[in-house]
């Protein structure tokens, strides 16, 4: 693999793509440390040293590479774009026009991408307004030095504008990587944000009581989860498809055989993100209530505690639900069966049309069940183990490992395919 990596840098055009991608990732990390206008960097650091964060803020801060709690120009990170992309996909089920655009090919996809960009900016304005408004109260409660000293409307508007512009810049940087670099730009920026938090999290674990033993357990568990993720993410069910021969003019078409690759984990990390976000909302609501109220204490003890049985049960149920829900949206057996019938394709032993759709639905249900159980195990095992060890670093959660390993595999495959085109030995050989 190292020799193949060196060979990739010896290839001029591939080297330019790799260096361009690394340069964009460096710019993204640099923006994490640039405070937004009106924000006192010194006050923010003092506030961070005095308090922790909720699970929801911790997850958003993780995806922003630590920029959220720095109140930098990249404070929102890539989260508005992720949310906008998911909303646009879900709208295909609700709004027929979105489904029509999805079926129109490249022109329709360009229109959906444009809608995603507009929705990203709208969400960035909304989220930055909330963050800036509650920065001195809910985001950093009880901090003696306010992160935003000047809370006049003009100063807050300038901070909101800078954070919104930062989100637009991140979206543009991600698209630049996709067009001129290597890999999916948005995924690589998320990868950069999460991977950047690993060294500091490991250092904090190693510096505590019994640091060496705790660090060994954490590293060992991460390696085991990584092996499981690599094995499952590479696994797929291949449904054979045969195309009948047909004459078009004087030419013979068809007669070939191929397959439909169906991944075990079709929804990816989306169910885990949705489940984590929903579970964190009650905790966020409880922070605004009186800490002496019984319902607030109950929420903190049960819903906000990763070691509680209720938290584990709710987390597992939500992951299972969203795994089936998201798969049903992204994979339509009826559409696949109609496309196969239109081009003369059929599954051996299965009649074309409705029987093919029913067979695909049967296969999808079984595969999604296995994938949902896998996602639940990957998300819960680190959460339970680290909760028992009193480790609160969200960077080592199942969501983080899934994203880092998944994006790494995807990027390596793309580099490998480009090396194969140039008749070089690839990464995966």
C-alpha cells in the first residue's frame, strides 16, 4: 500500500489532485481557528476551560472540527449542508416535483443541487442566529467573561453574516474537492473535522488516572470496531441480472449478464446521526429548565446518561427505525424492476415486473435487518464501554468511527481506480 501511495504521487495529474485536496483540507482547518467578528477569543477559551457541553452541541462541535465552541467563521461546519441534503432527499417522498427532478438525469440533479445550496444558506442563517443569540447564556452558561462582549444588534448581525458566509465557503470548498480533487469533498471535510479531534482526545485520556491502561483499552476497541466496519462496508449482496437479446435495426443488443450490488449498510451513518440528534434534544431542552425540577433531573439521569438502560433502548430503537426508513426512501424496488423490464432485463428464476419488485423488496428487508443490527452494535458498544470507563470524548463514538473508516475506504477506492486506469498497482491489491 505504501508503494502504491508513492506511485500515486509520482503520477503528475494524480499528484496535483492529491495536493489540491490536501490544500483545501488545510484551508478548512485554518478557518476553524479564525474567530468570527465580534467574538473575543480570550473569553471563549476561558469559558471552555470552565464547562463541558451537551451531547447535541458536542456532536455539532465534532462535525465542525471544534469550530462551534470556538465561535469561529466556520462555527457551523458542514452540518447545514448535511441537513439540507437529507431534507431534499426526504422531500422526494412528499413532493412529486422533487421525484420528477430525480428521474430527469443530470439536469434534474443539477436543479436538486441548486435547491440544496439555497436550503443550506437558509439553515446557516437560522442556526447562526440561534448560536449567536444564546452564546452568552445557553452555549456558555455561567461564564464570567461573555464570549461576545458587544451584544448590540449591529454586532450580532455582523457575526451572523460572517458565520453564514463561512458555511457558504465550506460548501464551495467541498464542491471544489469533488470536481478537481480526489474523493467526495463534503465527506472528506467531515473526515478532516473528526480526525482532527482524535489526538487531543487521546492525549486527555492518557494524561488521566491510569492513563496507559485506559488508553490501551480505547485503542484496542477502536481497532476492533474498525475491522468490523471495514468488513461490513465491503460486503454486498449481488443479485444476478440477465438481459435478453434483441434486434435493433441490423444490430444485436443484450444477451449480457450483470448484477445489482446491494450493500449491507445501505443507509450509511445517517440512522446513527438521526438517532443521536433526537436523543440529544431532550437534554438540550432540560438545560433551559430549572435544575431542581423533578422532570429535569429525570431527563439528565435517564435520557442524557449513556449508561442508563432507557438511553440504550431508545438509541437502539431509533437506529433500527431510521435504518429501515432511510433505505425505503433511497431504494425503490418498483422503480428498479420497471427499469429492468424496460431494457429487457430479468432476474434468473423470477418473472419480470411485479414478481421482481416483490423479490427485491424481500431481499432489501433481510439485508436492511442485518445492516440495522450492525449499525446498532457499532454505535452502542463504544458508548456503553466508554460510559462505564467514564470517558466522555464524543470523538470515539460509533458515529465517528463509521464516518472516518467509511470515507477512508471510499477515498482509497477512488485513488485505486485512477491508478488502475494508468496500469499501476492499486491500493487494494
